[in-house]
């Protein structure tokens, strides 16, 4: 993907691949989840979307597994040992984080502004970021500023009592990072995931078979 962007900008590139086919582990996948739609638009790659249902499963040592699905921005519990109160609080947390993530999503694909650059573009970007956060409203803005530096474990223990649901969200917060559930900023990591994927559990699924050949063609 990086090479494709550089190639479109006119740079000469060299890609090294030890296997006969480019792509690495993507060639072992059955589908491509959560791939950035902005990247596909920028590179003018049209991938067929897959419309089959997918579920999130959180395993339990006593076989009381939790199975849920996100449809139309709503969490549906297909199977869960958690009581109704915990299920409602879980959905409420997801919705709260989704609201905060929508504020961050506007800046995910932009170069971060430098505080002391003196550049007017950076200044306006900082003003825009502040305005987006302010538009959350007084109550939500204060909550956003409160949680972004917190760890996900404390937040979950304050709101949920079901270990499986807590483990599910904690896993999403630290996946792909060097953070632990009690690491400061792990909530911010969760918000980044939501902002990039436009949701935690619902993301576009693509037929990946055309991706690598399309990228390879761009790089030529």
C-alpha cells in the first residue's frame, strides 16, 4: 500500500518478496476485514464487498460463551451469560465510545499538526480539532477529556460486572499494541480502532483476491 502511494506520486520503488506471490499472509485469508475505504478510493481500487453475516465470540472457561453481532449500529446478543443490566451497560459503553471516535475520525488520515510550527495550516487544524471536541456538548466533552487518558480496565470495572464482556472490550482496546488493559491511554487506543473501522465489530468485508494484483499493477 505504501509503495502504491509512492508510485502514484512518481517515485521509483523496489518491493522485495521471497515468495512467488506478493501479499504474505493475506493470501491465506478468506476475506479482508476493516480495510480503509479511503485507501481504496485514493488508489482507485474497486473490491467486491462480501455481505455474509459475521459474529464476535468471547470464549468462557465454563462453555458459557458470549456471541454478539453488530447490525445497523446496534449490538445484538445472540448468546450471553451476562444479565440484562450488563448487556445494556455494554451497549451504552460502545455507543459512548462510538460518539467520541466519530470526533477523532476526521483527523485519522491527516498529518498531525505541530504545536509550535507557526504554520497557519497547523493552527487552523488545531482550532478545528478543538471545535470538533467542543461540538460534543458540555457533558460529553468533559467525559471525553476525562476518559482519553484512562486505562480500559478501570473504566470497565466501574461499569460492568461480567468478566466475559469486560475481557471482550479490553481485548479490543489493546489488540495490535504494546499496551495492557491497565496501561494509561488504552481507552484512546480503543477509540482509534473505532475511528479507523467506523465501528468496533462492524466493518466492511472485501473479497481480497483482487487487492494484491491491483496494488502490484499500480506499482508497475
